[in-house]
C-alpha cells in the first residue's frame, strides 16, 4: 500500500491507520526502541509517574497497543489493579496479550477492541483515562476528546502523551531532518514498510501543537488543563479533569 498522506479524506484515514498498525504489530516494540533510542520508555515512565494511580481506581488506557502504558499502570497500582486496555486494532492487542502472558501480568487487566471516538464503555466508568502516542492516529480528535470526557467519572483525569511541537528552533531542525530521513529508513530496513513510517512522520507533523491541543481539551469539557514538555517538546504530556 502507498500512503501518500496529504489531503486524504477522513474516511480513508481510518483504513490506513488500520493497515499501518496491522503491518508493524509484530515489530512495533523493537521499532520504538530503535527510533527513539529507548527514550520512549522514559516518556512512558514519566507519564505513569504523573498519573500516579491508586489501588482500586478504574483505569482506561486507550490506543493501548501492545500494553506499554497498561503494564506500567498495573504495576504502579500494586494490590487491586484494574486496567482496561482498549485499541482499535486486534493485531496490536494480540501482541500485547502475548506479552502480558510472558510477564505474568494478567490479573486486573481487561482487553477491549474499540474506537477512541466511540468507546465501548458506559458513561462515567473510569477514574483515569490515558492515551499515549494514540490521539494523532484518531480520525476525529475532538470526538475522541468528547468520548474520553464521557467515560470519565466526575473527578476523573485525562492524560495524553503525544509527539508535539519542539520548543527550540535548532533542535527542531535536527529533529525534522531525523524524522524525514531516518524514519523511512528504519521503516524500510526493519519493519520492511517505509510507507508506514512515512505515515507516522506525517501524522506527527499534522498533530496540533501544545496550546491548541489544550484549547481543544477545554472545548471538550475538560478543566484545569495543563501540559508539560518532555525532551524540549518532542513529546508533551497534557492533562485535564472532568469536574
Ligand atoms: N499506546 C501504545 C504505546 O504507547 O506504545 C501504542 C501506540 S501506537 C503508536 C498507536 C495505537 O493506536 C495503535 O495500536 C493503533 O491500533 C491505535 N489506534 C489507532 N486509531 C485508533 C482509534 N481510533 N481508536 C483506538 N485506537 C486506535
């Protein structure tokens, strides 16, 4: 498949995203380590530090893929873990489930196939909602934010970890060169799928920068919205509350 991503109608984006993640699922974890030099682990640890889940809280990790965030949340919850992992792509969930079995992490984990725009959960179900490197793949971000708000209990918190806008111009130039040249290279050599990684680069470029995402969270109903940059804004962690 060829993903010339410019000016793609929304309806087609969902199909592309499905193909990209079905195609990279078996090598997804290796690719993350190689492309980020392992730093994605630090970003994810930092996210879970901020979420700081308490035992017994009901947690939802959307676009949870192969379980990276969910496993961290689960460990942090210690006794009485309760983490639901939801992803639109069964191939990613399958890899995640295998990893959970390998690590002996099954108690307290629930798996669900579902779309972030129409989550298969009742209103006011969760104490915290996390989405890491997922929101930029969703076709209608605002709809996903509204649905996140819907499934949170009053007092519940929303967290989004996502590639964002680099805050330093020189670092930004290095980063752009890296994403334009190195990502398709990694895609070709390791995932054997340069198009998928071209798609990733394009989706990162198009994602709303920090301030705009915060505004769109507020428009979806969230309050006390804030964010913190990581690695000079290569990634940002946004959070908001359903009051
Ligand atoms: N959260 C994991 C992590 O941080 O490693 C996985 C991130 S991966 C880059 C993006 C995931 O989003 C994929 O597993 C993909 O299937 C999922 N995804 C894409 N569109 C989605 C949607 N509309 N609803 C739910 N999940 C979606």
